[in-house]
C-alpha cells in the first residue's frame, strides 16, 4: 500500500471514529429524551386509564351489573344502554361519577352523557364488562323488546304525532291571535272587535283562517303521511290517501250533523251506495286508514316481483286503501273517535267533573314521563271535532306544564348558588313555561321527586278550577304561559286565576319542602378543592422531556395559531343561541356552551386551525377538534342523526389530522336527514375552555362559513 493510500485510510478511520463517537453521544441523548417523553406519556396514560378505570367499574356496578345489560352502544357523546331492569340503575350515584355529565331515559334506552371521550370510555367499559357492543339499530330494537304492549302502542302513537306537533302549535297560535282580533270586543262599549272596526284586521282575521283550516280541518293528510313515514312505506301515497279523506268533492265532515240524511251525497254503484262524507279533523279514522295503506303496501311488496313492483305495488295498495277507508275503517273510526270524544266531554261536564279534573291534573305529568300523554293529542283533536268545536281537556294540560315549571322556578331560587344545578334549572324552567316539560321533568323534578309531587298538587288544584268553571280552548296551542291565547276570551279571567294557582302553589310547596329536604351540597354545590401540585424533581431524562415539551409549545406559539381569538362559522345559515337547539343535551348546555346553526349549505368547515381529536367514523355525523390554546370543540350535525348509521354523511377527515381554517370536515345530505325525521340543526360546542377567557357566543345573524365570527374570547 502506498504512503498516500495509507495516510488516507488512517485519516478516514480517525474521522469515522470521531463521527461515530459524536453519533453515539447524540443517540444516547435522543434515547434519554425519548425515554423521558415515553415516561411522561405512560404516566399520563396511566392517569387517564386510572380515571376511566374507576368510573367504568363504578358505572357497571351502578347500572346493575353485567347481567342487567341487554345491549349497549354509543353515539358522539352518550353511552346508550338497554337495561333488563331499569330500576336497578342508581341514577343519582351515576351522575356523581366524575366523567358523567348527566343521564336520561328515552325510548327504552338509558343514556349516560360522557362527552367527547365517549368512544374511549365505551371501549374500556365493554372490555372491562366482558360484553360486546352492538349497533345503534340493534340497541333500538332491543329497547323495543324492553317495552310492554301499552308502551309500544304509546311509543308508536307518539312517533306519529311528534312530526305534527309544530304544525298543531303554529295553528294554535294563529287561532289564538285570530281570537284576539276577531272575538274580543274591545271597542264601542264592548260591542265590536278589532276586526269589526278595521278593514285591515277584518281581512287579516279571514286570511288567518286559511292556516287554521289547513292545520285542523285537513289534519288527516298529516296523520296518514306521518304513519307512512314512521312505518317506512311510500309517503306520497300516504299524502294522496289523506287528501281523498278531505277532498272538496265530499261533504265536509263538520257539516254532517246539520245535513239531513237524504241530502248527503252518495256514490251509487247500483247494488250498493257509499256516502260521500269527508273526514275533516278526524284522527282515529285517519290513523286506521293509514295503517291499512301501510300493510297493503308491505304485503304487495313482499309478493310482487321486483321488475313490475313500481307499477303494481302503488296501484294495488292505494286504490283498495281508499275504498276500505270510505267503506269500512272510515265509518268505524268516525264512530270510535266520536265515542271517545263524547265520553271525555261527558266526564268533563258531568257532576263528577271535579273528580275527573283532579285525577287528570294530578297524573298528567307522570303520563308525560311514560309517553302516554301523546294520546291526549288525539283526544283533543277529536274534541275539537265535536259540535262544540272546543276542548276542555287542553287547558288542563297547559296548567300542568305551568305547575311543573313553577316547581323548577322554586328549585332555581333554592339553588341559585349552585352553578351546575342552575345550568339545568334555568333553561328547563323557561322551556316548561313555553310548553316543553321534558327537560324540567327529567332534569330537575324527577331527580329530587318532591318538586314533581308539588307540581302535581298545584296542577290538580288548577285543573279543578278550570274544569269547574268550564274553561274551553278553541284550539291546541302552546302548553304553557302563552296558552291563554287559545282560550275562549270569555274564560280568560278564570284561566288567569287557574294559572296563578298553578304558579303559586307548586312554587310555595317546593320552596318550603326544599329548604327542609335539600342538603347543603344540593343547594350550594360542591366546594372545589385546590388542585394538588406535584414536585418537579426528576431525572435528566425528565428534564429533557420537559425541554422538548417547551420547545414544542414555543413552536406552536411562534406559528401564531395559539393566539387565535375567534371561531368562524362552520356553515352558511342562521346562527341561534344554543338554548334553542332541539335537543335537551345541547340546549341545557350539558356538553358546554356554544351556538346552533340552521344550515343553508351542506359542507361543514373547520372554524380555525386545529387538530381533529375525535371522529365518529362509522356514522360521520360528528367530530371533535382541539385548538393550540387547549380549547376543545364538538361539531354535531343534526339531532339524533347517529340513528342514520352514516347514511347521508361523508366524513372528510381522520382522527389526528391537522386542518386549516375553512377546510372541509363533513358533507351531509339535508334531504336524507329530514326524510329520517331529524332536524338539520348543527351544533358547535365549546367542551373545554383551555386557556381562553371570557368566551362570548354570537348569534341572531345569518352567517357565512369561514367568514362570520360566531365565538370569540380574550
């Protein structure tokens, strides 16, 4: 080997040794840093696992153990149980668990609100319990098997009338306003109404009947449509069948009583005749006709070859259904409906009306909790179809709602220093006074029991006054304080007296009993202990890990992302306060404060630069986001859309993705959501505030996605 080559070889060897030594030192440093980071991760993981591990064990015990669970699943924020014996669940103890934000029961499912970490919690729960989770549809099916026949019937009835309630309330308000301008004689010494002295208001009075007639006289159209929607058959056939029940070719059902039998028109088929009578306002007849259509369509779909089903099934379903409706089930339903209305009306006007009113007023709130109250919608509608064209039943319903709201009002006064309780009390009280009692009943009154009983007593007393003086309503209105608009004007003073009783008695009783029964913790909330501070001593590796964390934080800060002070709208559309969200979990701010958006477009975008922390991969209807400053967000498209199983949704991001402001997150089909019977209202919720302070929600405007500020902070 030449000297030159030997020199180069020795030089290269020295260099290699030097580089290898440096590399070795770097590897050792990296290894120590990595070990420190890994140690911190494991420590945090053990802390997180420990927290959920304890709650998982306790929850399994508190729901009655593994043997009491028939099925379990989860959505974006809630664990959904079907329990063999729901009474075994210790609701109060469950709500005390650190990771539980609330509980409620709906449609046979016991739901435990966890929050954004529900998927992690669910996995740990099923692993620890040794049970397999099932799909949402399987949970719903299992929930139905947990119901008796009466509950199934009432559940079906409730699902039929639920889509109609907004129209019934709207119609009630319209007729109530119509009463004010056309039925109350304010002018000329009490001899003329506003419509009598003003041509404009006279025209308005007549115009509003267009809406009132559409809601209450043409109600069978909505009923038959809702039945076909509920049963999963062709909805347009239901609409057509409903229209044949109220066609202008028929004698109006409200005119039958005043028309001589010889003058009632008929279809003459030679060997028999069928009276051409309409079923305006009839509930039972419309329901029976709707189910005839449903089962005919299902039958012909089952036996008809697919290639000709489009032609054969609609024809063979609709034509016989119309014939059967007008010849068999229509007359039978008319008779049954009139009989029910007559019996209830007789009970409310008999010598025993005080007893009837007392029992109804006392038990209406428990009826709401069991779902049996939906039957009253049918009875009220039937009473409006009697010759009196009014209902004595509905005023008692409004008074019951007011009474339960007054119990919550007293609880709100008693718990004014309990911030967590007030988050439920205040919106529940407002919604109850406006006619929606479920938040008050399930969120407050049933939880403590005595407010429920006090409300029932007040409702009983108010109902006796209402029925005793024969208070009547011209329509089904808002079942709360605004309900007076639906009352006949001549009964306003008596109804105001009954309302006062429904407010004063429950409030006073609840306040007195609450001062005795409520514990200090119930009234004033828990005193938050100061968090313990751990010593910062550690190994060189721990310090290296902390340095790495600091470097990461500095890097984030340097990007400016942590300085974001506002969130842009995630959709085009109307921005509303979260209290107006059509879901109690969101409207009561159980998950946190935020805004609700009625979308006018179909793509959800990121409100700021952030990380995707959680997604509902199987349903695509929701996701969680985390901002650099620690603010955590939940985006939830629609209400109860988890039940759609992903149909109509397309998730455009994955868990762990970093997204920019305005980047697409979720695409959805609003028509499919509406067809499934769900609102499209989309929620943007702040589930953790991080380092943000003085967070402000902005609502009441039309927003543009990526441009309009909807949430801001200091």
